[in-house]
């Protein structure tokens, strides 16, 4: 009986190395999920980020129509990649409102002129306050918001072609 | 060969400024301390235990990421407005989960971390007592 005990430490060691080896083979989840899904977006009121579009306030998200809330920035490279797919969502009838993070009006205008403007409203979030209040940790992120300003879904990273039907589906479920 | 390396290095130098992007100045309270030392101390203590969401494995007090600056502004302005540090932490945890806080908490998933060392201490104590008891 006593003899068997001496294998204990080796067994423990193998168990830990096995665990570490297993974890190394697992894909790393680097996304920080918002824990605000199912909760209402807190109050906010942002000035317009672009002269051609009004700013964005909480009342605009509570007008009864489900929307996509796209958090983006003109300095964000993946936002360029996602622009055509936001355009596709827009053509399919999705209403998209934008929150521009730490951006200048001139840069916003240049970006929209180059990559298209799928937004009905764009608020300027200079201190990332709205971004923090909805639990977003980067750009771009897209939230599906129902007609009462409740967050239904968070899409982290750029919207790609394969995400368009999924986002339209979420909007339809919300009654768009 | 040397020329080739130099050419690549200088090309890298030319390319680099393109990645310097965000031109907006940092948030007012990102690098500015609060005038009340007690409030600043409370803010600093809290900021050291909040995770930078962009850079990860760094606190917002340690990070120069613009978003960490905005989080510091959030912390300092709320403390200046009289909010309790733990209320600010709770506000962030409500949005990002426990992940955003470095402060250890006992929860459904973390209780073994606190229980196992205690258990090991007790087992070690029992073993030592038995051995010492045998000898004497």
C-alpha cells in the first residue's frame, strides 16, 4: 500500500501537465462578452458626429422600431471591411444607428464619403461613455436593440457577409 | 545583405505612422489627478484593480490604451461626484462580468480556490500531529 503512494506526486504532475497541454490545444476566446444582454441601454444623449446626420439619444432607441446599434470609428480598420455588409443590411431594410468612438467630424465625414453611410443617426461618443455603458470593449461591435431599447444580441468584431442573415433574423425576431 | 536589411527597416519606419490613428486628445481625467488627495487615492486604488479591456492582463491604471484612459476618466469623475469605489466596480461588473475586476471574490466557481488551501492546511496539520504524536 505504502509503495503505491510514491507514485502520487508523479500522478499529480502528469495530471497538471495533461490539463495544461489540453488547454493549449483549445482555441483562445479573446472576446469580452457584454453582460447587458436582455437589459435596457442606460440613458445617454450624444451630439451628432457628422453634419448630415442627427445625433443619437436613448429616446431614439425607444421609438418602437428594432435597430442595429453599430459601435465604430473612422480610425478602426475592420470597420472598413464591415462597411459593405452594413450597406447590405441597410438595403435589406435594417435601420442602423451609429456610435462613433473618439472621432473627429472631419474624419467621420471622410470615412463615410469613402465607405458609404448606412446610418440614420450617428452619435459622437468622445469619452467612450455609451460604449462602456453597454458593455462593449472594442470597435466594431454591433448590438441588436429592440423597440424599447433592450439589448437582444451583441456581435463582436466586424460584420461579415455570413453574419448578415443572422442579424436580419434577430431583427425580425424583435419585430422589425 | 546589410543594405537589404536597412531597406526593410526604413520601409517599416515609413509605414509605421499610418498605424498611429486616434487623433482625439485623451479624456480630461485620463491623465489628470483629482485635486482632492483622498479622492485621488481612492480612485487610484480602484483603477489598479480594474482590468483594461483592450490590452488585458493590465489594469487600467497601467495601460495607455485610449479606452483605458476613458475608463480612468469614468472612475475619477464618478469618485469626484461622490460615488463609492465599490459602486463603480459593481457598475462595471454589471456590464462586463467579473472579468473586468481583479478583486478576488468568493463565488460559485471560485470557492474551491479558497477552500482547497484551507483543506490542505488542515490535512497537513493532522499528518504532522500524528507523526509527532507517534515519536513521543
